[in-house]
C-alpha cells in the first residue's frame, strides 16, 4: 500500500475518528467532574478521626481501587441484568444502555481514586495552619471551608491532573461494551480495512496528543492557582 | 457462599494464569525500567533522548492499546520474521504478547522510580568502587543495585498492584486468565454477576496478599535503617 493510498484511507475515516475522540473526551470529562463531586464527601470521611465514619468509604475505595475497571464495567453492564429486581426497576432503561453503564462505572471508579487523592491532600495541610484558624476563633466548619479545603485543593491538583490522564487511558476499555469511542472506531476500521498496524498507530497518536494537551493545560492551571508558590515554603 | 456451578476449578486455573502473567511481566518490566533509568541519567544525549521518548510515548497511550498492538499489530512482522526460519505462520501467543505489552507499560513507570532511586545513591559510593578498581558492571551489580532496591521498593510495589489489574486486559486477546474464565462461566451459566463478583473477590484477595508481601520485603530491605517519622 502506497503512502498516498494510506493518506486517502485516513482522510476517509477521519470523521468517524473525530466522533470517537469526542465520545472518549465526553465520557472522561463527565466522569472526572462528577467523580470529583462524589469524592469530596468520601475524601472528607476518609480523613475523619473516627473509624466508624472511615469504614464505609474505605471499603468503597478498597473495592474500586483493588479491581480492574474492565471487570467493574462487566459487573455493571452484564452483571446487573442477572437480577430481576434491576430489570423491573425504573432505572433499567438507563442501565441497559452501554453508554450510561460505562459512564456510571467510570465515575464510581475515578471517585474512589480522587477520594484518596483528597484524603492525602487534606492530611498534607500543615497542622499549624489548622490550629491557627482554630486559634482565631473559626469553627471547625469555617476552618474546613476557608483554610483546609482551599489548601488541600492546591496540594491535590497535580495528582488530580494525573488522575484525568489515567482515566483517559483507562477509558479505552469501554469499546468492549460496544461503545464507539476511539478504540471502538479503530476496531470497526480494522475489521473493514485490515490495516491493523496503521490504525493502531493512529489511535496511539490521538491518545498521545490528548495526553500532551492535558498535561500542558494542567500546568497552566497550576501556574494560575499558584500551586508552586504555596508549596515552596 | 456462591453456587459456582462447577466453574470453581476454572477460576483457580485463571488465577494461576494471572499470577504467572503478572510475574513474567514484572520480571521483564524491571529490566526495561532499569535500562530506561540508566538511559535517562546517562551522559549521552542520544540515550537520554531515547529514555525520555520511551517513557512519554508509552505512558501517553492506553495499556489496552499496547495489549492489542502487541497481539494483532505484530502479525505481519512475526510472519515476516518467521518466513526466514521456514515458518511463515509464526505469531506471538497471547501470553507472550500480553507479557510484552504489560512489561512495556510497567517499565515506563518503573523508569521514573529507578531514576529517582539511582539519584538518591551518593556518587561517593560509585567513586569508592572505581578506586577499588571494580569494573562498571560490577559496581552496578555489587554496590548500586543492592542499595537501589530499598529506595525503589515502595514505588515498584504500587506499580505491581497496578500491573495486577492491567492483566485483566489480556483477556481481550483471549488469554485464559481470571477475567476470561469468569466471562466463559458467565456466558455458560447466564449468571454474570456471580462470576464477575467472584473474579473481583479474587483480585481483592491477590491485592491483599501482595500488599502483605510488599510490607515484608520493605521491612527486610530496611534492616538497619531508621524510618523518618514526622
């Protein structure tokens, strides 16, 4: 196959590749944002000093961090249909759709990782600052809102950026439940053209470009939030 | 607890395959990691460039893609190599392809761990070896490597836990490990939840065992050292 023919093939499939990229970005984007919202109470509970508050989020995090995403995806997409109760429930129209299953699984998965990042960040806030806030007469709640969380967000931000990239790469398994993300489109193209080497390379390049863009974007964000400035002390 | 419909032994076989795959990948991955770290801290600009290229490319592409590439993407290459040895149908087995792909990914992350650990060893150690007239290879094997483990172990342990979960991806290229055994059983019995949940419990059990083993290794590697406590 000549270079010209390869180029023609690439151009012919470009719209589908773009669509697949958008599906991937959409899934990852929603998952990491909703995951962050879910992770805040989980992370706070994990940083608690009481074991009974820690226990439930700990088991959740242990399960989701200890098993592969692919397995969790199959557990939700194929597994839930085993129960008559689920199939009769009002949620079934959503739980039947691969898109919602993938989104649900990815969100729950990433929430567990983000919660651990948040816990680490909260515990990394210098105790002197919390004591200073309390000494100024702030209530626990105020100290959390004005001192601990703003500091923890800056401390945890680089790790959150890493988590987004890890999620982007982990999302490549959703094609197994028939979703047309980047990998899903690549699989379709491969089964039509048999140009495995070429299109795997294309997929790799797409992921690589997104990763590099994200890395750059997060570095800008860290500069803007002065993450380095707060860390230098 | 569960009714496994006689698929219990199959799951045990799958577990054994997962363990073998993860150990093979980690063995090869450690070699990649050491080579990558040596390249990254070398004085040669070309080698440094290669090391940087390896880590940024491999870490920027999904593990799933590496696994598929190692299996489906190497068919014509292997056929071409095989044709020189009189076997034009030569291909990589799922186990070999999976090991290569997982080792490649493990190695890229391990490169960073080893690089940090190598930089933490005082240069005086190497100079002392040179003063004693040891060859570079011997200095690495006898002086650097034994001290490297202690620093690198926590990072490598985390990577091994990640690798364990990535072995599930090799089910996509039909290797009979836990995930695939669970899939077969789920299809045969029409009880997907039971088997995927059983598989999840196996992964969690393996994680706990590995964590305990790592703890033991770390204690052993840290004999004679005090730990910095805040």
